[in-house]
C-alpha cells in the first residue's frame, strides 16, 4: 500500500511576485526650486514606501536645533569636505547658499546593496553630476510650482526668512526652473496629494522596466524551455 508520506516533495517554484523583487536598485531624484514642494513629497514617499531610503548628504553648514548627525546630514568641516572631494568620495557636490553639500558614494552603495532604492533631494547641478556617474540607474523628476506668485507666497508664509532671503530664493528659483528640460519627468505641484500620486506612479513604472528586473531573465528562459 502506498504511503502518502513517502511521496517526494516537489521542488518549490518561485512565484512571479518574488521575481518582481529581483531587480537592480535605482537612484530616484526629486528637484525643484525652494518652496515648490519636493521636500514634502520626499517625506511622504519615505513614509509610504519602505523600499526606498533617503540619501543623506554631507554638508559644511552648522547643525540646526533638532537635527541629528547621520539622519538629517553628515556634518563635516570645510577641510574634511575638500578632502572628500579630492579623493572622489562624492557622487555629486555643490555650493548652495554659502555652504557645501555632497552625496557620499559609500552610503548610497550600502543602501543599494540592501536591495532598496535611493531617494535624492538635490538641485539640477547635483542631478546632472549624478547622471554623469550613474547613468541608466538615475531617474530624474523636476517639480514646478503652479505660478511665480504662489511660489513667493509659500516662501513668505514660512516665516523663517527675511524679505531679502525670500528675494534671493526667488532669484535662485528662476535659475533652477531654467533647467527643467534636463529631467526625465516634469510635474506641476498645484495639489500636493495629486503630485505625490504622480511621483509614486513614476517610481512604480521605473521599477518595472525590463532592464531593471534582473529576476526576469531566468524566469523568461524557463518559460521558453531553456532554463
């Protein structure tokens, strides 16, 4: 009499859901002029998606109340920052409002090695430098304000900057916006929830690109009888 317990176990096959998660990580860039909403949307994305982690920049600016080393920034002095530049330790770096900011390569690679994507909140110069070094792994999204008047209102409503600083930020905004056509996607943030939903759609679509789904190679060969 056949004992059902003697039946050899069938090899487990990978589910398509598992295969979807075998992909190459991407570097997801959000850029916008100050006040257009990129930091708000970046925060919303980090809260909603555990598969993406924020790139933490190194900076020479002083630590502000409430900030934490390694969470908000890696705080370094000017001499150390210059050494890191000389040694090629940054993917990108720039001067912004009298301070230096840069993206250390080591922390980005650590995040990618853990199977997660990396989110960047950087300006057009940083996005350009990052693209030059990482190419096809970079996805660039630029966020525009609905109008100049609304951007000025948002900056003034913060209540943390003088009129002179707001004017300086508005001038810089015009320069930032002039580089909108160097991005893969451009969104208008006239409603933060809608803009956030569009950002999530872009991220999902980019994750599904054939070139990033490394798990599909063996799966497709198996379907064709070659794996």
